[in-house]
């Protein structure tokens, strides 16, 4: 705050930034003084997280960029983009009884992934909007990166004004929003004509069914009656991966079962057992209807005498303190706690892999019996290895369904027909017996939400707690690096920057560091969960005296490049085709053929002066806008990535770190590539936006295989960043020249 003008810091503990934006910071219409006049214009937002898009539910255009791009924006670099295709999604009808906003967003995620909206803007329209509240819309906008869009935005209408009033916004500001948007033709009502779009698709809200998504991707929609079959299919697939000799049609054995003792009582644990049930993530905790529904379901379950087994790790982590206020006012905090859903904090927890350890007996049983246990969470992502390293399957669900599956204790169940448990009288209790009606939810929300509490809570948002306020505040505009810190260290990105950029030359004799498949996410590339003691990052920290119980997470230590580069491609579920049959951050060093960790191989290649490549399939870099997925790639010595397609933010991050993204004309195997070749990339000196580049692959016997790849430098700005060695050197050179 002292080093920059017009820059404010919200202290930790205030909530998740997207929910804070929605509930407090966004104005929809803002004003400024220009030439002595007050000028009004639409609010906009660019954020350093992919779920910045959540604000689109309020009618504010906002999208996520990588942290690298945002850092450059702080010192005056413009945010560039290709003019997007606009996809209109017409919503009709109304959600049926029993359906939730979570069911809606999971259905839309599946639909839009299938349609293809990567790099596009999505705008929702149609008569179905009238029945969707702003929290419902924000749930849909939040998951824009899951369906691949740059943004999912809604128009301003009466629902927008109602939400601004309900969250305690300044009445004069609400009046300005209404007057301005109506004057500019931006306000939607029942008489508004349908806009024109580049592409249109339709969705009937009345077709919704209660659903979850998983076990590995948010777009894999599963209707509740089908979850048992989905789980069993995924379990069989997992077993066949481990035992390829048994064949695709073999009858699988019954799920493994182990008896464990937790909190003084014995419980059975098996494949499909729910070991994590978390009400988490701004995606759903910003929505009072689904949070109240969870509380009402918990209250009804407690009244029936149901309990949650201690083998299930339960938690409640809303995106803002206001949530606890209205749950407490509605009398729903206590029944949630009775089932183990205690408040653990206001922030990103299980959704980003910060669930903490499982009970020791549960963890040991999973390891010893190789169990495929499950997590159920109200988050937005469930990629492999993200939620917990010991949890093989993760399912996204609405908060009330999180409670329901915690009660059931397994995903190997049809909750629409099987009992969740039995009461003290021995009678079976079914989901239909405790599911709250839409009328109950709506009535409770109206009674519990108080605009005064929003104003009170957010009136103190910049205060911080005692620990925050006790921190020493350094003076000056430059950060003072602490020698020896294992959390924050000066990165090497600018240390060798010259006033003039070096000449761009062809890449010759490159080796493949990792040969990957489809949907390799930024979680695979740059994990954010717990740092394993056995990993290269764990060894590095141990050498510096960090104890095993203080390793913490990659997310906590992402200010230290030495930790992060050792964690790059370190996800325990990464599958590298160079070492088929293994999982984790392993590869082959070539031409020696020795198997080692990706980090150790990269260090050997560096000492040998060998440039590196990564080869991948479709949707490379899906998921979080994690800039370390690109920074770590660069630090490993990777000069270029060759993939069939890219997710928007990661492609941009690669360019902005000076790593060349190339698009393959066909899957690598179809091009005759197995990853053991050496590669030449020719024509780098003549780069133009979206030009073609010749790639030559040489086999050990001297034979060659060549093809043209599409250069994914999409704009002249991208070309400039690549030639400069990245966006940060480009910005520094501009400052020096100025």
C-alpha cells in the first residue's frame, strides 16, 4: 500500500476474494471526475485467479489473468486480448422442486464443454433469467473456467438491484446503477429484445436433475441415481490400470473392506468410502439458498437421529463471515456442527487441496489396503491429486448433498432409493425424508439475510486481526528480501536481463522432459497441496532444517522459486508416457534411459546444455490460472510446449514467461512421435502471430520425421513478449528506456 498509489490490501481472514468482490467491492456502475465533471461508466474487473469471472453474475464484466500479467499491469502494461467470439445461452423455464443452483452449473458446465467455449465470452439471456437470483447467477459465472469460457456474464436487471440492496450497498449507488443502465440500454426487463450473438445454444431450466460431477473432472456430470454405477466403473478402470493383464471384460472382485478404529469405535472402510466431506469454495458458499438448504438438511437429519462417522473428515469453510452470521441467525449453525461441519476458516480450503491430513487410522488403512476412497465437496474442481493425495475420487456436489453423502459415508450408493442411515429406533432414513422444500429454503433465507450485517461486517474489512496489525511495516518502495527464507526468496527471472533483448534463434537438439496426455491441468503441472516429504521439494526443505510437520503446502511456499521448481510436474497422479505404468513426477533421462524425477532430470539436462520440450494432448493447462505452472516450466529449462490445444490463461502465462506454445496438427502418436527423439524447432527468427513453424524429430537411428506446428503467439503483443524473453523483462526494459 505504501509502495503503490491507489492500492489497498484486504487482510487475511476476510473471506475469498471473489465472494468479497460480489458481496462488497463491486459497484456495477462507477464514477470518476474528468475535466470537472462526474462521469459514470460500467464497472470492470481483471483478477489474478481464474474464478474472477464470478462477478459476471452481478452484471460486471470480469475475467482472470495469470499473476504474471497482473504484475505487469501494476506497473502500467496493458492487458491485451483477441476480440472474442460471443456465445449466447438462452435460458428457458424454471428450476424444478429439489434442484439447486449447483445442479444447474454442473449441467451447464457439461453442456458448454461439449459445445466448445474455450477463449470465448458466454452471455446468458432469455426468460429463464427472471427466476435466477444473483447468487444463482454468480455460481454459474464462477465456474466459467470449468466450462472453458473467458467469462460468463449476466445482464443487469431487477434481480441485480435486489441483490445490491440485500447486501447493504449504498442506496444512492443502487439508484445510479438503475438510472445509468436504463439510460444506456443495458438494463434487461421482460420487454427487452434478445441480443444477437456469434453462436447461440439453449437450456431448459426445467430439465434439471439433482447431480454431482466426477470423479476427476468438473464437466463429467452424473445424475444421482447413476453415481453408484459411475463409481464402480471408475473403480474397475483404476484396477485395470494397475492390472492390465486382467482384460477389459473381466469381472472385478468385490470392493476391499478394512476395519479401522477412530475415536474409540470401530468402523468399516472400503473402496468408495467418503473420507472427506467439505462445504467449501466461493462457488457455492456465496449462495444463501444452497447454504441454508445444507443447514436445513442437517437439522432434519439430527432430528431423525442420524450421525456422521468419525472416518469422514467434515469441514465448513465459507467464502465470507456473513455466511456464518445468517446460518447462526437461522439456527442452522448448531445442527451442522452436530454432524461435524464446524467452521475451519474463511478461505480456500479443501477445494484447493488444503484439507489437512486424514485421521491416522484412515490414512494407514488407505495406504495398506490401496483403497479408492472418495471426497465430496461443494467446490469447483476435482482434478486428480488436487483434493487430497490419498483420495482417488472426488465429486463436486451442492452443500446439502455434501451433508447427505457424509451421512451415507459412501458414494457406492443410490441416495434416491437407498437409506442414508438408520435412526435410534432402527428405522431407515432416506434422503427424501430430510430434503428441505424450496419453500422452506426461500422462507429461511428471507428471515436470515440482513443488509445491516453486510454493512457491519464489511465496514471492518480493512481492519485485520491482532496478528495482522502486529506485523512490522517496512518503509520504502522496495521489498527487502530475507536471507535464507524458505517461504519468500528473490526469483531469478530478472537477474540476467539486458537492456536489449538477445537475438531469437532456432532451438536445436531438444529433448522431451514430459510426454503427457489430454486434460493435463495446472494442478498436474504445479501442485498446490501438501508437500510430500519424499519429493524433491521436501528434501530441499529438510536440508534447510524444516521439520516434516512444517513442510506445509506448495500454495503456502509459492513465494520461493526453489520450492516451486522442485514441485513442477510433481503431482502424484501425473502420468508421463516416457515412464509408462508409473504415477508421479518421474521421467527418463535420455539418451541414458535412466528413470529419475523430473526435477533431477532437468538439472542433468541443464548441465549438459540440452534444451527441453513438453509434449501434451488436448486442453493443456486446464484449471487454475496458476502462474507457477509457467514459471516452474521455464525454470526447469523447458523452451517450448507442443500440445494439441491449450486453455486460455496457461497459454498466455507460457508466452509471458518466454516459453513458446506450439499447437500440434494431430496427436503426437499419429505424427510418429514417442518422446525419445531429439527435436529441432526452425524459423524462430521469422515469428509472426499464428504462423507455422517447422518441427524436425530425429530418431536414434538418424531417421527424421518433420511436420508444421501452429505458433500460438496469437497477437503481435505475444510475439513481442516472446522475443523479449517474457513480459517482466519487457516491462523492465520499457522502464529503463523511459
